[in-house]
């Protein structure tokens, strides 16, 4: 039995238990225990179903529901309210085909509830919707397993009283999924691929152009993954990537999904970001990139989000479309418009790297080298720091000739 298939069934199994009256935290634990038992049973070969009938291969979802419900009841019996909770044993539904009702969409909303911090929402989504173990999530985020267990436990307690039939916020769910995607790959879990899987699952359950936009964006970015690093692990900038290593099937799928979403004329930020990614993917070479159209899409993104990070990226595009001095002017405008002080914009992640790139293109190698070194000092990860350090060294070597 495919582990991915089993994990894909977990959200609907979990919501069945909650619908039957189990509180969210206890139900989630029971479903995880059922998954472990299922993996063990199916690895050992055909085995009887919990009802004593046919094997679980006949109805994996129904088998998981039955086992998870019984595990929930076993745990409930050990609680202080033993007598009251044991009444549920008499009401246990007879094993049979899994119910047709699917509350997976509501589970997405629950795991991205506004009362949760972004970190907690991500962890709970990976656990309850993605079916990952606490250990896998902890390894992916490079934190101790006990720390992640506490984070997930707190998140489950926070949302335990929230009813599944409450309307949810799609935008919040999408932000959580995008956070998962941007973690990339760590430990034994490919979080980028997991985010794509969960977004596909969401897209199958809700007809929303921004869900499609996010899925398209993920596919288009993921298509370039193999070309982003050299054999020694160093970063390869977009302009220097071997485009022959890009995944053309993922690009074609992403572009198709994006075009269908844009045709609905309900533009959102993920569709705009995907449109920019599609223009990069469409260019046979870096020199043939349609930077003018990319600037236009960034203008749309600024209108939609007013995000300083978007304006920072727009400055790069302006520098490519209209020349480095135009890009530096756009960067200066960002700094001047930042609240509280003119230095606020300079505190943005990668601000120094963008400024260094534009100054280099403008011929100011001394300033560019200094800014690359500053960017390296503040880089969020080792690979990026090494890349920026090499850029500074390259320019210093050119200046000393």
C-alpha cells in the first residue's frame, strides 16, 4: 500500500471522527496511530479487517476510520470521565463503506485558523492534513522533536473548540501552504513537493482562482529546482541556469492552470506571481526575458499587496527593463516611502543584494562589492551567504587588477 495514498486519506478520516463527536486533538492522535498500524499491517501482507471480514485493501478509508475510532475510544476509556465516555462504545457505528461526506476542505481552514501563529498553522497542517509524523516535521524545520511536539499540541488545543462547519479563509490557507513550499527540502521530507500535493488536494475541493494561481506558481518554481544548484551545492542565479534542466512538463502544466485562472478575471497576488514566473519560464534565454511585461505584472502586485518585498523585486525588474539607474531610482523610492525612517526599506531581506546587483550593472564596483559583503553577512542560509561572498570577492579581484 502506497504511504502517500494513506496520508491522502487522513484528512477525511480525521473529519469523520470529529463529526462523530471526538475532540480534534484526541481524534488527530487516533488517526496517526491508525496510520502507523495500517503501515505495519500492509507491510506484513493481507490481514483481517477490524470487523473480521475482508482485508483492508478492499476499503482503505473505511479500515482507517474503524481503527482510528476504536483507538479514540480506547484512549477515552482511560480518562477521568470514563463512565460518560464509555457510552460511546455502545454507539459505535458498524464497520462498512466509508461515508461519502468529505470535510477535508474544512480541515484546511481549521489548521490555518486565525488564532494560530504561522509556525503553528504550518506544523498542524503538515500533521493533520499532510499526515507527516512529528519527527518528520521536526527534522524538516531543524528543531528538536520535543519542541515540535509541544508546538503541535498547543495548536491542537487552540482549535479543539472550533466547529468544522464554520466558514474559513482561503487566503490564510494559501499563505500557510506557501510557507510550507518555501521551506524546500530538509530531512527526509520534501516540503516543496508536499506543499504541491496539498495544494492539488485543495484545488480538487474548491473552485477558486487564487488556489489555482498558487498551484501554478509552485509548479513553475519547482520546475527550475534541478538547475538552481551546481554539483558542488552552490547556488546558480536564474540568469545563469541551464534551462535544458528545467522540467518542461511542470512548466506546461503550470502555464495551463494559470491561463485558466486568469481567464476568470479575478486577479489575485498568487496569479500575478505565477504570471511573472511564467514569463521567466517562457524565455528561451535570460537575454530574451520580457522584462517590460514583468514590470507590468509587478505593478499589479504592488496594487494588490503594497508589499515592500514586491517593490524590492520590482526594482530589479525595472533595472533590467529600463537600465540599472532606473532600478536604483526605484530602490530609492522604496526607501523613501518606508514608514518611520528612510532606513526601514534597507532592512528588508536581500535589499543589500539587490542594491549590489544594480550598482554592479551601473559600473560602481566598489559600492557593489561592499554591498555584496553586507548581504553575505545577513544572508538567511549558508548557500546564499557563500554565493554573495563569492560575488564580493569577484568584484574586489576585478578592482585590484
